[in-house]
């Protein structure tokens, strides 16, 4: 093992110790005897970037984390045990595995009962008498530690570079599926899961806010590409547009206007308001720019991190933004959208999904992505 790997493992181990203390602190507060974390999002959070994913779309993976006051385990099957130990985990967790045929019914229940014969067990996906995770533990997952932000920066830059590479290669005669394939390839080459690659060519992007790629529609005059890109369990969400002709005055205005709406989201996030309050400010911003009730035609984003959206902003969402929260706002208009992944800090908002090769424009004093025009 080289020195760099040793340093990374030590940093992960330090982070895991902090996570275990957060879990156990919540257990003590709420009188909980054990915590089971089944979701792939929680697994990555608890293991400081490990992965329990095999099927990319699975919400629960091939392993889970189980924590008590006296121990911490990764529970898995006999197929995955050795790979997890060698490639995904540090030595902070013991690994308990069971033969895969035995897990088709009541997985790990006997092991858990042996560790916690009495007392409540909480889980992100409770079953058979388990209770939901305490609210304070769920909130702790959204508040990123410095080591998590460091991993996020690496991911954000790589995802943005993959986006630039993809749209620099794109051609108007490509189908939407060909552009999605190129984007997925660019992400995979960087060790990133392409959990979402939305593509809309000129004929569809103005009609549908979530255009899934088709194999029969050409890009033609311009195209939108959206990434939800996952590595270390974290999500980098970003949207970009490429034009193969000069944008019209009206098109340019729409792109500038969505960036102005996004500027309101950034400003209000930095004030650490609730998601409901920010939603209302975005609604007013659309109205001021001449698009009343446009907010009803597409969700505006919200907090991100170990899910593409941990919480989407709605008129009744009372969760308050806190420092070191990851956000991905995505205001949109017909044929126009903007999106980046950011971390809001005590004094400023850091954009993570940036590539210096991508063109930018200044909107409300902030450098934001412009259109890539390749006539």
C-alpha cells in the first residue's frame, strides 16, 4: 500500500469514528439499542464513501451497517464479503456474512437479536418492529464534514469535466441516445456512476422538463444534457446546453432569466432560510421576470448529498438550510434550465461542479455557466 492510500484510509477512519459517535449520540438521546442502515445512501455515509451498490438503481444494496453501543458491523452475504473487505471498507467495521440462500427470509434477524436481545432498533427502512431513524440523525447526514466536502470537490470537478468533454464532441446529427451514451462513457471513465443522463434535443427540450433520451430524435439546433453523477455515494447534479447555431435573442433571454431565478435561490440559501421560504422567494422571482406560476411546471431542486435530492423544496417544507449543506437548485423555463451542485458555508456558497474550460457569464455578481455555442 502506498503512502497516499494510507493517508486516505486514515482520513476515512477518522471520519467513520465521527459518524459512529453521531449515531451513538442519537441512540443515547432517544433510548435506542441499535441502528440498521440499509439504504445505499446511508451505507456510503456511514462508511465514509464506501459503496454497497451492485445494481445502479437499487435503493438498498448488497450490504447494510448495524451499530450498537458496543459494536459496529457491516452485514452482507457470502458472495460480497471478500470484495467489500478488500475494496470498500476500512477496519472500523467488523464484517458479518451469511450464506446467500439463508438471506431470502428474515435477513440477519438472528444476528441482530443476539446483539440486541432487548430494546428498540431504528432503521432508515424499518421492518418487523423497528422504528424510524431519529430526526436529528437524519439531519446529521445532510451536514457535510470537511472530509466529505473534499471528496465532493473531486467528484464535482470530474463530473463537470465529463460534461464539457461530452458536449464538445456532440454533433447535431447525433440522436439523443447517442449523446446520453457519450456522457455515460465519460462518467464511467472517471469512475463515476451515471445514475441519470437526461437528454433533450431541440424538438423536445422546450416541450418536456425531464426529457429522457430517445434513439430516434436528432439533436438538431441545440441540446440539453443533465447529469446526476455518483461517486463515494455522493451526487453531483449539473445541467448544460450546447448550441450548434447562434441562439436567438429570446433563447438568450430565457437562459439569463433562469440564472437570475437561481441567483435568488443562492442568496436565500446563504441566509439559512427554510426550504419553504426559499420556494416562495423563487415563485416571486419567476413572477417579477414575467413568468407567473412557472414554478408549478417543474420542481426547483433542494438539498442533495447522498441522494440526488435529499429534500425537494415545497411550499410546506419546514427544514432549514444549515451551513455545510449541499444544494442543487434547478430553475427552468421552456427550453432553458440551469443546475449546479453547491455547498453553502457560513460566509459563501461554493460551486462544486465547475470546469474552467466551460464558458461562463456574470449573473447578479456570480460567475455562472453560459451556453456552449458551436455553430
